[in-house]
């Protein structure tokens, strides 16, 4: 019988409560981790890509996300498209957002 009595006494004691300060502190730490590891790097990449899109001009040698390398022959700011010359015979139209990098001058000749 004494076994049941000790269990009943243990059940009447409430669980240990944590202060609300520790909960707020943990939430602030999680928010800081989220900001510095996820949001900030993505915002930085987006800002760099946007500045790259604004700096495109005729004559730039670019790399597309699909792996094509070519020279920009015409930039249409209103529609957001540009013409890309792959070689003397091939000219394609592509959305400006699909440019992944601007290459150094002379890259097409060295390939």
C-alpha cells in the first residue's frame, strides 16, 4: 500500500515551470540564427543579381543558366529580353533574368 501512497503524493506536486524570460531568450536566438543563416545571404544574392541585370549592356559576354555562352547584341529594357549572339550565325532572344554571370572580355575567343 505504501507504494500507491508515494505515487499519489508525487502526482500532486506540479511540474517545474520555466521562466518566460528563457522562452523569450530562445526565440530571440532562433530569430537571429534564421536571419544570419537564411534570410541575409539570400537577400544579398538577390541584390547582386539585380545589380548584374541592370548593368548588362551591348557587347558584354555572358553565361546563361542553361550553360550557353554568348555576346549581348541588343538589350530591350521595356520587355526584359535581350538578344544573345552565340556565334556569327546564331542569335537568340532570352529573358534577362536567365543570365547568371558576366564573363571577362575575350572569353568567347579563348574557347
